[in-house]
């Protein structure tokens, strides 16, 4: 068993090894500890110093392990939160796409014959038809194209080219693929225009992006 002198000396060496400076008020204590260390046989002094440094190293290692553990736990919590958020966003996006697809399919299934035939149609009536046939997220782009092509005049004719209708189809007769009443029924023209934008560009908004870059579509 180490003597009291050795234990006191260890405490003194620990203070020296840690780099702590003795304060003026501790001068007498420091001198006493140094005297006690000097009392230890020379062969044991190195052993005492080594034990002190080993103790310091152990304490520092324990503190470092605890700090590393806290850092790892915090990192794991942040990663878990990030993963949960990404999964939530992916689920919400998938749900939104599914709703949009269902809406598009339901509206695409609506035939021009669903609307009563009239002798003439106002712009508001034509726009109402379009809203019931075009997916809501695509309507503004669809409307932008019609605004620029015909100002929603389903009987608009280009005097030089003969392009006809809401979408200025050239020739206008190509709209007969949807219905023989393409000249007088805006619903038939809307159906054809939507099919054209979807098949050629992927969607009305993609068609509108192309129109903005080229001023035709």
C-alpha cells in the first residue's frame, strides 16, 4: 500500500503535469508537496509521476469517449429527423401526383358531347368548358396559349394561313379527329387542343414553355 507521503506526492505531480500554475496563496502548500516528493526514494519518483500521468490520460480518455458518444447520438438524431422529413415529403409528393393523375384521367374522359350544343358561346362559357376538361394545375398554361392564339374566339381564322379556332390549328380540319363539329363546337376544339399539347409536349405547361421561347407551338 502506498504511504501517505506517496499519495500526497502523486497529487503534487498531477498538478505539475496538468500545467496548472500555483497561486501565491498556495505557495506554502506547493513547497510542502515538493518536499514530500523529494522524500520519496529516487527509484519511486518516476513510478509516482508515471502513475499520475496515466491517471490524467484515463480521465481525458473517459471525457473524450463521453463527448464522442454525445456527438454520435446527436448526429443519429439529426439523421433520423432528416430521413423522416424526406419520407414525409416523398409521401406527400406521391399523394399529390396520384390526385393530379386521377383528376387528369377523369377530365380527359369527359367528351365534348357532355356539353349541350348551342348556336354560339360566350368566352366565359368556353372557359368554363376548358376548366372542366383541363387539369387544374395545367389550366393557367392552357389559358395562356389560347389567349395568345385566339383570345378565346373559337371561330377565329388567320387570313393568311387559314389556321382556325381556339388553337389556330393548321389546317383546322385536323380537329375532326375529335369530332365532326370542330368548326362550331368549342368543346371539340378544347379536347383536340389538350390532346395535342399532351401528346407533343407532355402537358399544357410544357407547351406554354415552348411557346414562350418560340412564339408558336
